[in-house]
C-alpha cells in the first residue's frame, strides 16, 4: 500500500514564488539582483547571514548550549552528545560511500574493514590536490564530502589502501 502525500496550497505558492525569483536572477532574502547566480542569496545577504550565525554560535556557547540544537551540553564541548553522534554517523556514511565508490578493500593487502581503510592519491599528490580545492591538510570527512559533492569524479587518481599499507607506501617506514 503506497502513501499519497499532498502539498498544501501555501507550499505550492511558496515554491512558485521562489522559482520566479530565482528565474529572474533575484536574491531570495532582499529580492534585489543576485550577484551570485549559483547561489540563492546575494553577497551582502550571505555576509549578513554568516554574521548572524556567528553571533548565535557565540551566544549559545556562552550559555553552554549546543550550537546545532540548543540543548544543554557538557562543559568544554561544542555540541551535545546526540548531535555529536549524528555528526559521527554522517561522517562514517560519507567515508563508507567514498570507499565503496573506489573499491571495497585495500588494493595491496585486501583488508576490508572500513575502520582501517583510507583513500590514497596514487601519484602522491594529495597535498597539492587539497590545496587546489581549498581543504586544510588531513581533512578526512571534509574530503569525503567534497568527493560526494563532485559526484566522486576526481581528476586525481585515487585508490583504497588500509592504514598500514598507506604508511608503507608513503615511505615513512621501511619493511
């Protein structure tokens, strides 16, 4: 038995309004000309939103509240336990998807446990690659997120290696 969902008239009207603004090249917040057609908001509105979020983060941090959901959090933490677990689960899913896309086991030894696997730049140009796409060194889940955003199509050659084989390949340890 399939469920049928209906969309309210106000939701349909809102979608039409948003589509009309975007088609006209307007910012969704101020309705002025959008200088960033790839985004929904113009630069000034984006800056205002960023400042608003920073202020909200500072206020929540000062009141010892989670910056994501406003629940009380342990001293010294940035997020509450449920949000931390949710973020960890999301990061693990990103890694699982990326590893699955490039092969499910280490190409050198055949290790298949997800916790042991990493992505390796076959030409040892990972630092250069991260610089080009604007990621800091040793990014982990941020890199997996970037891969997902570009639909796992990367101009650099990547392969799956376990942590041990990755260290050996890097030449940091001799056999």
